[in-house]
C-alpha cells in the first residue's frame, strides 16, 4: 500500500475539514498500520495462521486484505464445490418428493421399492438435465447456433446480476448491507429509459448518455440511503428495503404520466427505446447477448481496481472493517457511507441499463425482475470480491436461464432455483457444517479440538449493531 | 470489546451535533408544508367522520367538521409548536416529548381532514379505519415481537419475513389436511420454530453473520413455499390449500362498545393472542429473571457469562421462542385474512415488522404502537384509494414505506440497538 500517497489525495476532496488530521499525522499513520493488521487478524481475535491459509486456497490472492464478508465465507474451493453438490442433491430430493409419479410409485414402495427410486431419479435428473440444456449447452440443437444459444442466454441473464452484485459487494466491503439493489436498478432503468426514448441523439452519444443516466439514477437512489444513514444514523437495511418499495411505486407512477407512458396505451409501459439507445448485439443478431456484458466485465475490473488499488477503496474497506478505528485514523466515515452507497447504486444502475437498453428495450415496472434480490446472494456467494461476484453472477445467471427452460420443458417450478441458490450460500457460509457432513478434516486440526466452529469463522465487530 | 469503548465517545459526540437542530428543522418544514397544503389548499366543504353503523347497539353521532377551519387551526398550532421547538433548542434544552406527540397528532388530523375532504365522497367511517388498522397490524406486531425477543438477546433477526411466510404456509396446509384451524395455528408455530432453528444453528453454532443468514433464509423460505405451492398445493388445492378460517369470538357486551369494541373485543384467537403476547413479553422482559438475563446477554454477554448465564443457550432459546411468536403471526395470513396460501403472500410485512421494531426502540410496547402506525398507514391508503382522492394511487401505496423512512430517519431521533445485537458470542 502506498501510504505516502494517501495524504495529498484526501484534503482535495475533503476540503481540509479535518485539521486534526495533519496534526495527528503520525498517530494516524500508526493507526492505519494497526488497522491493516487488524483487518488481517480481526483485532487479534482470530488465530492468524488459520485464515490466510484458507484464503490462499481460494485463490483470492494477497491483494485482498481478508475483508469482513470474506472471512465469514472462508472455506476452501472443495467446500464451495461440495456446497453446490449438496444443495443440488437437496433440491433434487425436493423435486423427487413432490413428483406425481414418485408419489404413485411410493404407494407400493414395500413391494417394489426400485420403482419409487427409479421414478425419483427420473424426476430429479430430467429436471437437472433440462436445467443444464437451458443454461450451458443444448446437445439436442441441430445447428451450432442452437447448441451454444443457452450459454449466451446465461451470460445475458448474468449481466445485470454481475453489475448489481458488484454494487452489493462493494457496499458489503464498506460494512453496509445494501438490500436496496432492486430499487436502485429500477430508478437507474427509469433514468436510462427516459433518456433512451425521449431524447433523439446520434449513434454513440445516445447510448453513452443512456448509460450515464442509469448510473446517475442508481447513484442518487443509493446515495440518498448513504446520506440518511450518515446524517441520522438510520439503519441501512431498513432504509434500502423501504426504498425498494418506494421505487416500485414511483416507477408505476411515472409510467402513468404522459412523459413516460407509451402514447395510446393505458398500460404502465413506456415507448420503445430508440435504436441508437440500445446496446448492440455482441455476437450477431441471432443471440440476445449484448455489449452490456462487456460493460459488466469492465465494471468488475473497475471495482477490483477501486477496492484493491485506490485510496478511496482502502478507506471504504477501513470503514467496513472497523468504523471507529477508521474514524480514529482520520477517515471520514460519513463520507465513506455516502460514497459507498452512491457507487453501489451506480453499479446497480448499470444493471438497470443492461435490462432496459439491452434485454427488454422498453421500461416497465417489472424491468428489474428480481435481479436486485438475487444480487445479494450473488455477492454473498462471491464473498464480496469482484471476481468472485463475477463468477457467482454467471453461476446464478445459468441457474436462472436454465430454470426458465426447465420450467418450460419438465414443468418443474423455477422456484427450485431459489431454494438451491440459498442453500448454496448457507452451506458456503458455514464450512464447518459441510466439513462435518462430508467428514473432512478441519483446517488447523490441532485447534479444532477446542471448538470446531469458532476457529474458522470470526465475529463481525462492525456490522449491524454498531450501525444502528 | 475494544469496539465498544472506542465507539462510545465518538457516537455521543456526533449525537450532540446531529440531534440539536434536526428536530426543529423537520418540525418547521412539516409545519410550513401543512400551512400551504392543509390550510391554504384546504377544500371548502365539510368532512364527516362516522363513529358507528346505523344498526349498532350503541349509535354515536357522526363528527362533522369544516375542512378549512381544521386545516388552519392545526397548521397554526403546528407552527407554534415548531417555534417552541426552535426556542428550546436555541436555549440548549431538549424538546419535550409531548411537543412531538401533539405535533404528530395535529398533523394526522389535518392530513385526514384534507385528504378526505378532497375526496369525491368526503365521508369516512373512522371506526372502520381504526379497526382495519389493528387487523393489518396483527402480523406486524407478532413479527416485531419476534424481533424483540431475538435482538434483545443479541441476535439480529432479518428472517422475520421467512418466519411469517413459513408460518402462513404451514398453517394453510395443516389446517386444510386436518380440517381444523387450531391445528393450523399449532403448525404455524412449529414452522416458525423450524426457521428459527436454522437461524440459531447457523448464527450461534456456526457463527455465520446473522444478517446474511436472515436474508438467505427469507429467500429459502420464499423459494421453498413457492415451489411447494406450484408442485403440490395448486395441483390439488381442495385437499392442500383450503383451510377453514379461525372464527371471530365476540366478547359479550364489551364488543358492543362503539369504536374500541370491535378493536379490542371482536377478534379471532390470533388477535387476542396478539394482545396477550405484547403484555407477556413486556412484563417478562422487564420484570422477570428471564428478562433480566435476556437483556444482559444482549447488552453485555461477557458480563452475563461472568455471572454464570449460559449466553449461547439463552440466545438459542430466545430465537426459538421468537419463532413461535412469528409463526403464529404468520397464521394470520392464511387463517384470518384470506382462506388459503398464495405465493409470497407476506409481501414484505416481515421487513416492515423489522422497521416497527427499530421505530419502537426494541421495546415490546413501542413496537406495538409502531406496528399500529404502519397498519394505520396501510389501511388509510386502502380506504383512500376507494374514496377517490386527488393523490395518485401509487403515492398512497407508498405511504407506509415513506412513514417508515421518516420514522427510522426522522422524528424518533437516534435509537440505540441492544449493545451486542449482531455480534456472536464466543466464550473465552
């Protein structure tokens, strides 16, 4: 970390609001060093050897200073894989138990048990095969385009998930639980959509303005939460949830006004976005995948840079690790909250742009689907690291895209995807449970005797209690 | 523990600067808003508030008021209170609580008069408005009591939504299969405990972040009930999803009292349980050994541990108990409100219960009144959209959420969570 560079950057933005900062420069620097070590060992409450060993196993790299969330999610790649397998098994059991044929076969279970087992296997496996065919590779397709179409579908669905997931992850790293991605997507999409169908601008500039408007919309909606939290101390979980509902109603209201409603329509639907305002297709017109995916990749790179290579990101992580220590070290915690929520909102706004100008090309109140809520699980699964979120976004995109295909072909409700997704996050969050289920040795087995659960996960000093 | 010691002075310092001018400014802005909208923009007609039906045993006369008169009187009184608040703050004293309370009541009266007066039919049944508010508040109150039990012992319960939804689901299925609504009530409590069990195991045994477990549990319950709904319930809804409703029990004579009779003495068993639960939780929390230990575990677990309280067992039991309470609250949706389960039918009520808990400052009585306020806001938006007001429908539906934001961020001031809420306890 280039600690020397911290100094000149901040007075410019902070306007020299902290005279104590220069006076206590040396003290602050000491604090900062302490903070960094604290971030690695959680204030000394965690045995240092256990944690870096496991994070290294995850391939997070030395750049990530083991943030709050990540430590909670600490496990190794094997645990992550087993969590996915376990969740799929449980989901399969659920599909099998509720299947009609299994039910009818189980009525004579004791005379011919193999019938029940065969029916259960058929029910679960056909659902999962449909899921795979709908999300990765359709081996029944007759042309190459048809075969890889599902994969591009997955990436299309993953695009808003990645963007919004990055927003949630970034807020997590600053110690904020941003449940409000849904509202931020909606407001971002509203801003972007309005620019898209009201202004008529040349190619290039128009799309750029649409993207910008979406980010501004999301940033305003998210930043407002940060502002309220910083100024009044209100809990961001409540605020973001309420802002989701307010956003939904607000968008419904906008869609009933002449400025937004499609001329001649009485339904809450906007006009089509201009051709200049939509993302061009990435792989030609036969696929729905659009340039929004590239924007999502760029956003991931940006968030990685912001968190791991910039002063602002360092301050945000400091606020997230321990707001009191950060304040002592001269970080403006209020500014950190507002900034984190604004950037998170802007990222969610990008997801809104991906929806309104990439996939839907029209603004409705359902433009955000449930991406804002899925984004939370995406960020949790990605352990709030940018590339982890990216990978989790693609996995959940595959689930969602495949789930639609599965519901269409086998009639299995797409809700099973929600079950599997949440189970994955639960299991990954509790590595000791997965290890116990599969009888894996705990890391640092010598310590495990003292109490298996407490060695690998840590208390969270600066989460909700301090926030309220 | 270093967190606690360093944050205390910092927090009180920022408190002093934030608190001093926030309330007077908010009061002034609201008072001016009232002056321009409720007084200057008052409709010219009279407004009728009905207090009873024509065929009630006791018939009270309707209250008829003139909208401009009420608007002006209330707005001017609010301005006086705002000036009072400014003067108090300038002289460095605290604003008395009664000023805020009277201000809120005046605002409510002025708003009601204005909005009903501007409607197509300036005539509203006040008793129905109030009774409906209590009915809508029942699941919120159960939910926030569940939150009180959890958070007072130091476990953040975001999973209220999941507890309510699973309670609703279990109540519908069990009542349909058994044909008895009371079996459904029991099943709802068990379902709430199941959700609580997962929350407790993951957050207390496996020390997973409590907010994460809560959020994920809500998704899990939503997915699970949604899946079972489409795979089982809607396949044969006659068998699985047609629960009998809980009967309304009238208490003789008392139920005939105008206005408050239907609210207090004309409820289903869930409604009566709600009043009992609030009272029991309040008394137990502040006047029993269990309550003292619960609060100790939630405020300073180390101290409680030193004095021989088993912190994590205490938390575990409290979280399970909270599941019982929230589960019963969930049964309201399928056994009282409508007969039958619907996908995601709790529709975010669990989160509003969470807001009520914070607005009520982690106190059962406070949470009760906060939940009533949200019930009132929701019911008001329902009634008003029927009356045909000039306010767009979408804004009316926003009302409960906007009230929540103002409640959490605005007038109540900074509320303080139990000290150890959200922080797992690891002995040693």
